[in-house]
């Protein structure tokens, strides 16, 4: 798989240098590449308790991305998914620890425990006061004697970091960290595995499946489950967390494992709020990539029962930009739509033939959704079918309030409906088309004349003409042939749509941004939609 790296051997050191270079001097790294990879604060007051964490790389922004005022004092970075060495950890401790001591925050993996633990012993031999806590928030493997440490570690970083910044002593900071560990719970789910640099991608998650309870190093989860959308996914995650919930209100950390889109993460957040534990989740960190697993297409959810002191620490300001802050998880605020956007509704009327015609048109567009999306993917963003099908579903659902017996008002009502429910340039052009048709009908034009007036208007407003590789290449010849009947119009539309496959350079629409070679041999999806619609009606 292609990745924006130079070499897997230099990946981590180059990434650290990029992070430090962009920190405006707030961060530095220790000399010692490639074996010692430690990021430290440059503004550190050694009279305070230092907070040191780290582990394998590949979890960015953890851990180095959270070095800064209010969180970590130093992060010790290993290679991708590999614990740092004892010497690297010791270097980090020695670089930042003063008379107040140091707290090591370690995720519960054997390599991390051993290397951080031995480094702590060696630091104590130097006379330093070093404490260590082990984070074990993962509830995915209930029978495992030692649970893994995953994204709940960030609760520890934030709360312990806030107390250290305030000047609390090591005993207080360590005790607060342990209380967080005792309450934090996490579990993850993914639709795909991650891509480890320099290694072939493991393809173990079957199509239509999701993996529940997988680790942040790409290790397999507890089971593969049927994937049925965001709601079912969140329900499964909540089901595994529910038995471990603490008392009282909770804060949730919605963590993007690296490859989920912001849209997906927002949908998952909504499903958390709607879930049967949603009422107990009062605050939210994220959704954001916080403890990732390279490019894994998944998420994890961490929950922590919180008291007033912990809330204050979670909400305290920090310097690291990667920390998204703390927000209340509230009901969506809904404001009234402004006057002028919602039009006066026409008086509904029945006309069985017109209803049947519109329903047939809607059904044809809905049935063509997948084919039109596939065609649009050849020359656009692959959503023409979904855009038309979504508008068709909305139009079909609105028929009970349509003036079906009044053609003039019907054209206008269809235009208004499309302007409200259909996005993109297609939506506004079709809204203009039907509005102009309504105006022409009010002036006494026949239905063919009204539709032709609609075509003239969208060519005027949109700027496209026949031959520009748009829906007009099918719509214009179809309307010209319509006086000879629907079969003639359908044949003309099909011929016009097929001609677009030979037009190698579009002059309008999104396809105009593409090079000539991208379009050859593929019908324009808008023209194809017109052709299919008329063929279905004929």
C-alpha cells in the first residue's frame, strides 16, 4: 500500500522532527537518534512532578503529541508498535525529573512494563523519586489476567498532568492517576486492519464484518461480528462496556483509530448519545484521533465516572493542540427556520394519473441509484445516483400534500420540494427547471411547452449547452422529439446520452475539472439518468 513515508527505518525519527519543528519552540527532542527518541517540554519547571509516558509509535498523536503544559512532560517513543528501550526511557526520566519526582504512566503491555519498570529502578538508583502506574482499561478480553492499556490512558495523562501543573506532590498525582485507572474502561471496533509500514496488509476482516475488541497494535479482537451500520456497532460496544460502568455521571472519550472519517465519528457520537447509557454520559472528549492504530478504520470508546475534582482537571487548559478539550454532551439545539425559506404550501389535490406518473418516475430513479453512482465514480464523486434517489424518495413521500390536479402549481411545488431536499448543482438546476415550467404553464403553455421553457431557463442559468457533456445532452433531444410520443423521446434521449461517451472534454459540471482521458467511453451520469427515466416511462 502506498504511504507518505521515505523509509520504515527513518519513519519515526522524521515524524518526531516534523512535530518538534512545528511546535514554535515549545518542544525539543533529546540527542540520541535513532535509539533514543524522546520528546520533552522546553518550558518545564523541574520543581514540579514530571509526567512521563510513551510506548510504540503508530498511535499518533499519542504520545508525543500530548507533550506540553497541562499534560505530559516527556514522551518516550519506540519504533512502530514496539516498546522503547530501557536506556531511552531512562534518558527521558533523567531529562525532566527534579526533586519533586516523576510519575511514569505505562500501558499494560509486557514490553512497556518491563522497559519502563527497569528504567524506573535505575532512576531510583540515581536517587530520583520515581513512581509508576499501569493502565489496564481495555474490557474486551474479560478472562485476560492483565487487561491491555488503550485510549483510557489519555484520561490519566490529562488528570495527572493538570495536578502536576498545579504543583501537587508525587503521592497526590500518583493516587489521582490510580483512581482514574480504577474507573476507566474502553473497547474498540474496526472495519479493517491497519497498514504497518514495510509489511503486507493483513486482510483478516471479511466483507460485511467488523472486529470487536481488537487492540491498538492491530492484534485480533475477541470476535468478528456482522456489521449492520453505526447504530448496531455502537450498541455492541455499549453492551460490552455496560457491566463495567461505575456509579454516577461519566465522561466519554470518542477515539478515531486512524482511518474513520469525521462524518463517521460524528454519527457514532450521535449513536452513543441515543444509546441506553447515553443519559449517563454528560461530557465528551472528541470525537478525534487521540490513540490511533496507524490507519485503522475503526473507533474506540472510553468511559470514566467523574467527580468534581476530576472534572476540573479534565477541563483545565493545556498547550498540546491534539487535545480536543471537554464538551457537554447535550441535546441538539434546534432554532426555527427563517421566514422566507419555508414557502406557503399549495392546496393539495388528487389526480390519480399524475400521482402514478410521478411515482413511476421516482421508482425508476431509486432503482437506478447504484448504477448511476458507479457511472458517476468514473468521472465524478460517485453520488449522482444517491442524489437523485434521495430526491425521488422525498418527492414520493410528499405527494399527499401536492396539488396533483393543478399542473401549474404542481410544477412549482415539485421545484420547491427539490430545492429543499436535493443538494448539489443538480438540485438547484432541477428546481429552476420546474419553477420555469410552472411560470410557462401559468402563461398558457402546453405541458411540452412548459418543459421546454424549463430547459431554456436552466441552459441560461447554468451555462451548459448540448454537447457540453451534461444531462442537457439527453434532455434537449428528448424534449424536441416529445411531440412524436414517449418512445421517440426515449430513443432520442438514449442516443444523446450515448453520444456523451465520445465527448472527451466536458465544458460544464464537475466533470469539467477532469482531464480528457478520464471521461472517454463513459456516458455522462446526468444524461444517463434522463435516458433511463424516459426508457422506463416509454
